[in-house]
C-alpha cells in the first residue's frame, strides 16, 4: 500500500534544488535523460512547496475563523467564557490587540 505524506516545504525545496542540480549536470554532460529528469524533479519540488505553503495558509485562516467565531458566538449568547476564550486565542496565536 502506498502511503502519501503531507506536503512539506522542506521536502519540496530539497527536490526543487536537487532537480536543478541534476538538470545542470545533464546540461554540462549533454545527457538529455538527466536534463529531463532534473527538470521534472524541480517542477515536482516547486509544486510540493507551493502546496505546503497553501496548506499552512488555509490552516491558519481556519484557526483564525474559529477564534473569531468563538468571540462572536460568545457575545451573542452572553457566554463570557467562550467570548474570552476566542479573544485569548486571537491574541496569543495571531498577535491581535
């Protein structure tokens, strides 16, 4: 069974750089196979890096929304604990004032 690991910025950057090096060796040695495989690895690395970046962005956005929702729902329901929890989450995690 193949297990897919979550995208990783570090792994994506590693594959991007490794692909660039392999492609350069292929250029220097006029080896089209190395040139092509390096180009493909570089492209996969860039795609993985971009996917990892977006995962972090969307995860942060969802966390921010959860904190804001706790604040709003707490205010509407008159639940001061929930409201305070949402405000504390926003301040600690996202540096809001």
